[in-house]
């Protein structure tokens, strides 16, 4: 392979690595996705956020999902937040409390 071709291939591989999401950072991506769903304002995202709040092993994802549910509101969001509030602690519990305060 000529030098020009090798450099082009090396650049292509480097550009591919830019979009790789490491396992260590996947929780931050999921947290940001929850934030985006809350900011979109579409209540059809409530079931997805409820699942993230109740099933994620990462507190930053559960907390941001609670925040997003507080932004979106609705009876399903309130019911889920109420059901989860005594199961959490730390930042997630704080986010749930703030979300419920804003909704009630």
C-alpha cells in the first residue's frame, strides 16, 4: 500500500473511533438522552422515561429521567414518580421530590 493510501486509511479509522461510545460513558449518554426527551416536551416519551427511571442501574440516568418526567407531567408521570420516591435515595430522591413539587 502506498503512503498516501495508508494515511487515508489511518484517517478513516480515526474518524470512525470518534463515534464510539465506551461502556464507561454510556450512562452519561443515557442521561443526556433523558434530558433531551424532557426538553422536547412530548408526553409520548413518558413510558420510555418511566422505564429508565425504574430500571437503570445508574443514578444519574434515574435522576435525569425523574427530572424529565417532572417537565413532561401528566397522570402517568405523577403515578410513576410517586411509586418510585420511597425506593430511591440521594440525588434521585431529590429529583423525584422536585419533580413532584413542580407537578402538584
